[in-house]
């Protein structure tokens, strides 16, 4: 933050002798009028100035103006949403086999708190902000530490080989050759709004608090986007069966850790006090390399050429052939009444189509959906659903086979 030391507004309060001494009363309305003219950087300077004068009344006024002003700020105007690093299945085409991506949108159920880098602030604890946009954010390094901590609390200790391979290990001077980078890569999360929390420590004797502490936070209900990339660079050239075994194990433990971190242990500062918790309801996607099967094989269903005119491209029946009241296919008699109107001719052929569609319609639609769906992408709306999808993928890929992989 840039401080404007040349501003004369900061010292108007003293020049006009609105405050004569710390013990005398002062005109709060005039103080507020002057303080409202100051920029945020000037408010900070004024706060530090009156802190040296030990004038707590003006300090309180400055904090009040600062919090009221910043509660109205919406960082979306600063392109926080557009700065989110978008990743999707296209990235997997240039990465080693068995890479995967997990990304989802979450909503806070408890405020998120972090420690900002700015030392010269009005309030006791400012939140960490992106230096260019000025919006609250969670760096990728923070996500990495919080996920590792959540797994540690779940019993996966530091000496666990699986933990070391996905997070990496610390560089040691005497063992440089044993250092290796982890397979997980985390992207930052940006928030649009921030607010303030008040913590009021109580005296043990009086059981009352007299010195409330003001803390910046991301408020309840605020949404953010989490993105994680898994790349097993260290497994290139290894046996495919061993690679697949490790990747399935890593996918399971990562999903387990994400649920624990977001819904149980929290992320950010003061998690032991309940801060930094998100809800179970999320909206996200899991992208996997084509070496990993995500759907069971579907028997190919052949569509007779003369039946194509009755179906849309996605395998659903054309609207004019559906009874608007029942939502089912027209009966033979209903078709006969409307066939000329919609350009159809043979009632006998439609009767055969109805029998074929009753037996094969659903399987035909499913085969089209898998054929036209993005490369190995699974959607989920909760951590519970993500866990179920993961279990299904692990079960599906547990059988030994020769994988494809990217070239």
C-alpha cells in the first residue's frame, strides 16, 4: 500500500484544535467529517499518528470509518473472478499418463481468516491480499499446507511414503540427492468480498472482555474456486501396473483429505476455533487422463437407418412424437392422426420403431452420451458424491490390463 505523506488532511485535526488534549472532550461529528476525506493509506497514517499520542477515541473513530468503508467493497470489480486460473481436460493432453485435475466451487460456512503481509495497518490483523488486485486470496502454498495438515490429523504422518510422494519432502543439505518434488500442484483461490470479525478475550476473574480485537475475514456464504493438478512426473518410464496402482491410491487419499480439510479441520488461521470451514455441497468436475477408465463399457446399440428420422442427435425422440400430457411416445392411433402434419408417412414403420425404442432407447442414449462426453470427466455436487465416484473409478481400474496413455 502506498502512503501519501504529503497530504495536509491528516493534520487538519490538530491544526483546527478540534482535539486539544487526550483528556478533553472533542467534537466527534467534526472528526468524522475530516476522517471521511482521507484515503485508506491516509487513514492508516492517521491511525499510527494518534496511536503515538495515546488517543484511543480517535483511533476508534478511524477504525469505524475504515470498516464501514471496506464492508462495501466488492473485489469483483477488480477482476478477481476473471483472474481465476482456468484449467480443464485439454491440459491433460500435454501431461504424462495418469495425471488428473480436481476443481470445484465451494461456499464458506464459517469465516476465513489469514495473516496478511502488510505490517502497517489500522486493525490488529489484516487478511492476506493479492498484491495487484487487492482482493483476499488463498495462495497455492497455503492449500498445500492445509491439505497436508488435514491428512496428518487423519493419521497420515510425515514418515508415510504416500504422503511424501504426493507432497514432496523437505530439502536437506546433507541429502540433496534424496529431495523430490511432490505430485500435487495447487492453484490460488480468489474471493470477491471481505468483512470483519470481533474477538473479545475475557478476563478470567471478571469473565468480561474489555479490549475487543478487530480481524479482517472472508465472510460466511462467500464462494471460492479450488483447483488441484496431479502430475506423476517421477513415474515416467515405470511399469504401467505399478503406476496405475499408485495413482488410484493417491486419488483416494487426496479426495479423503479434501473432504476432511474443507468440512472438518478447516483451512487458514484459527481453525481450532472453528474458522475456515466450507459446506459439503460443492459444484465441481474431476478430469482424468484417458489411461484411467471412468465409465463401464457400454454395449454398442445399432440404430436402424430408417429410424433415424424419429430421433434427435442426442438420441431423444423428436418433440412432435411425444404426447404432451403423458410425456410418452404417441400411440399408433395418435401417430396416424398427425403423421402427415409433421412429414411422416408409414404408421407400420412407426409401430416397429416404438417397439425398438422401448427395448433399446435408454442404452442407445447412454452410448451416445459416453461417446460425445468430454475426455474422462466426472461431475459432482458434494464431497460425498466425489468420494463415491472415486470408489467406483478405483474399483473399475483395479483389474490388470494394458493401459493406453498419452503419446
